[in-house]
C-alpha cells in the first residue's frame, strides 16, 4: 500500500481548513516527502468517509478524489475539495437513497502510483453471484471509475478461479504479465475473507 497519512474530520464541518489544520497538513506532507526523498512529492488525495465501502453501500464516486497533487498549496486545495464534496448535491442524493445520515470523513493522502495498468475487482459479480470479475484499463484507474473508458473484463468462477470469460476488444490484457489478472482476483478474495462480505477493490 502506498506510503501516506490520514486526517479525520468531524461530521458537518465546512470545506475550509483552519490555520492549525493547514499547518498540520503541510507538516505531514513535508515529513512524507522526506521519507521518500522527494521535496515535490506527487500524491493522491481521496476521501474515506464513514459508511464508504460497507456491506450495503459503496459510495463509489460520490466524494472527490484529486490525483497528481504536488506541493503544499495544491494539497490544501485538494483536501478542501474532498471535504466540500461531503455536502454536494450528488452525495446528498446518494445518502437520501441509502437512508443514511451524513457522518465524519477521513482524508487519505498517499504517494501517487504511476500505474501501467489498473482497475476494479468485484469479488462477487453484480451480474452472476458465483463469479469474480476483474476490470482492467491501461494507466490510471480514474478513467475507469469515472466512466470515461471501457475496460477489458475477465470473469472467474469464485470457488476455483477458473476462467469463465474474457472481453478485451482493445487488446489491453496483452500487455499484462501472465497470471496478473488472476493474482488480482486472489488478493481481492483475501480481502473479502478479511471483511466477511463481498467487496470491490481498486487496484494498480
């Protein structure tokens, strides 16, 4: 998992950071950059709100994610953008549909991963409950989760991970090492075992 840090924010707060919060954030960023030996470290800034990725609801795409954030001023703006997304019309509509109340939010700041391939693995397919599905795109996964690109899609049986089908119109899978997609499925199923329920896992 990429090196980084997290900050917790209470429920219902604004998207504007206080001077003290900005100092904490920039200090943590400086320490992270020092650990990895880069003064202008590129990071990903993303939400981890209470209720996300749960048994009933994923909240996928409801809150802001900022990629390739470099430097302290960009970092402050990115964290404020993530915080402000708690009160967006999109998030409010999702909460209402899910019957959930707004809750606190954590913000994750992690070293940016330069992915050659990435995607999402559904340990239980939304279409067939006895299948695990791995979706793959070239480069960063943001193009997939935002709906901008269509992925290659590989389906395995959940029990033995036998190949059931493979849909790869653009030849994306040819660039991956043999067995890489199956390994993604194996690791995602380990995560499912840990949580005790089916999960969708972003990978790179």
